[in-house]
C-alpha cells in the first residue's frame, strides 16, 4: 500500500483548537501541527463504539391554576352589568 500525501488547509480557529486539545503552543512548526492533526483524526475518528444518547428527564408538569381573584372580579362585574 503506497503512502499518499495530501495538502489540507485548515482555519486558524481549527489550528488553535488542535493546539489547545494537545497542549501545544500556537507557534509550533507546521509539521508538528500536521502530526497533531493526524493524531486527532485517527484517535477521534476511529471511535467505533456508539454511546447511548443521554436520558432526557422531563420536568414535572405543573397545571396552570386560574387567577381566582381576577375571575371573581370579572364575575362580580358581569353580575353588575359592567362587562365591556
């Protein structure tokens, strides 16, 4: 199997992220950055185990309670003929 080399352009943000992940300084030579990027690809990219999705816990449903004071006020207004 022949080894082929490819040129890849990555953003500065991606380069910073690779340096952060491996604890490297931002001014490392491009060959070292490329090696770190290859390591990241081959260690993170070959994960074959599928992790189960996190369990979603639903918040308890609290029923809406009517505003009894407002309802009583509306009812009293209706009885007195003040409803608009």
